[in-house]
């Protein structure tokens, strides 16, 4: 634009001179044919001046665009213009490198060095003596450290900053702790205004590339987490087994992709079925790892009737992982549909319950805790509890994400009369309908707030 401004100034001075000449001519020359001729001649620049005054912006813009084309499109500056035009459509480093190769290297015969100063890493260099030289890179790193201010700078043959672009051997852009060096013998022929455009477009590219890279990373992580979530769900029963004398239903809603909640139904023999439901401390990947470990440990144990041995094996497996502060609460119960009983160990689970029919409606019988946390402290002596079952009894096991959901006043659902009524009313229904009633109550009670815990439950109805 320096050349453009120079030409505009020359043309403007010429127009002013013509106007002054015309004015003087009309005053000094007699009224004759010659005088009329001078008057007509003088009127030409006057008309031009009037046009400039009436629509000066349009004329100036047209003139500026014409001169820009002359300077940018036909001089050496068009090399950088071509690169800038390609840079506008670059969305990744690969796009950027291709634009360098196609414009600056192949056509403009420039040598390029692109450095991530913060990581001290060469992102790109042209395969020639200058940009491939270790000495050159070391000197540039010494002269222009990571703390260098953002902007465009000219460099000389000694690889130092030079104030006059006429003495420049090249230039570099410093932005966001990255330096983009362009070595070119005819740097002095580039129009000065093109550097502002290049810097602006380069910073826009950096922003685009960083945003897209972050989105790609998030997308990749999302896919990995989704794969992990899918793997975790594969540990859980895909469908409830068809067991004589026992109808089952379950609900599983993790707070995030993966969860520390788990449940399982494992037939022991024709009449006995092991029901398991638990909750690992914490959230995310560590909890998911413990969940998978517990599920697999219980699955491979041959004698699942020996509940004490089962829970000791789970305790041993978790402690063997050596994950700090990781443990599980756990309910193990064997339902015997022939003997009509449930033998169980409740290792600190929120009380599972049995809903048993009576003349006054369904009574709630807790299956109270009789063991400590699993996987973090010495469990001591463990005793198996047993409770009698009746035809039509409903067993409900749920993690604390059900009973501890709060309303706007901070009151937990498990402490309310509506929760008790929902349990007693729903106990007569089929297991899936009962589960649906509880889920609906949880969501309504929570309102529009985000849930703060996983929600998992399992229902078994006996005698059907």
C-alpha cells in the first residue's frame, strides 16, 4: 500500500495544479477565443474536482482497488496474496503445510521455518540449507525467545531484527508462542501493508486450528469413553434371566458415561438365585475399574452359595488393586424359591427391603447391614443373615442415588411419606411397573435439577 499511497498523492497534486492553472488563466487572459479555450481546458479538472467532492469515496475506492490490483496482483506481493488466500481455507496444520509448499516454496521460492517456541519443537522446515540448518535454528531461538512479543518483524542476513524493510533478508511472525519464519531475498519488494493482512490471517488460522484440534480431541475422548461405557454395560445383564418362581426387573442410569454402580443375577441351581447390587466409591474410570473387578470376581467363583467366601474374595481383589480410597458397598442375597427364604450379607448398602403383603397393606421389612465396607478396612467376622419370604413378596435393592435425591428444600426422598406410599402401592405391581413408578418419582422429586449420583435398582418378585 506504500506504492498505492504514493501514486494517489501524485495524482492528487496533479489535479490541484490543473485547478489552480485554470483559475489563473480565467483571471489574466482577455476575453477572446483563446480565453474560451483556456476556460474549457480549465473546466476539465474543475469537473473532476466536483465529481470527487460529490462522490469522492466511490472514486477513491475505485482508484485504490485499481492500484491495489496493479501492486498486489502484478508485483512480487502477489506471492503473499496467494498464500493469504490459501491460508483463509486452512483448518489444520496439514492444510497449512500444503499452502506453504504450494505458494511460498514452489512459486515464490521462499524458505520456511515454523517453530513452536514453548515446546522447543520444529513444526515445519523447508528442505534447504537455511531452514534445515541447526545453527540457524539455534541462533533464531537465542535471538527470539518464547517471550517475544506478538507481531511481524524483519530480519537481516545475521538473523537479527532490522528496522528497515529494504535491508531485510526475510521476516517472521510471532504469535501465541509460535514463530513463522520466511526467508526471501526480495522481501524488500513486498508491499508493507501486506504484512498486516498476513499477520491477521495467520492468527485466525491458529485460532481455527486450535479449536478444531480441541474438538477432535474431545471427539476422540468421547468415543473412547463411549466404548468404555459400552464395555461396562456388557458386564450387566442385557436381559433378565427367566427363572421359575422369580420375576425380575432392573434400572441403571449412570451420572456420567461410566459408573460405579452394578447389579447381577446369577442362577445357582434350579431353586436358588444369587442377587447382587453394589456401589463403588467415587465416579469415573477408577470406580468403573472396581465395578468390573467385582462383577468378574463374583462371576468366576464356583461356590456362590458360600456368601462369606464370596465377599472375602471381593475384598481381597479390591485391596489388590491398591487404588487409594476405593471401596464398595455391596448386597449379596440368595433367594431360595423352594425354601422361600433369602440368605444375605449386606455390606453397608442403603437398606434393601422386602415388601410383604399383610391385612393392612404391604409392610416394609429392612434387610439391614451386617458387614462393613468392602475393600478398604478389615472386615472382621461376617455372619450371614436369613429372612423368610412369602408368595408375592417383593425385594427392592437400590443404590443411594434413589433414596438420597433431594427436592428444592434439601429433603431427601427416602425420608418422605410419598416415597413410602409409592413403595407400598407399587409392591403389588409387576416388577417392571414397580421400577417405573420409582424412577418417575425420583425424576419428579428432583425437579429440573441435575442428578448428583448414579441411579440403580433391581426388583425381584417371589412366587411367580
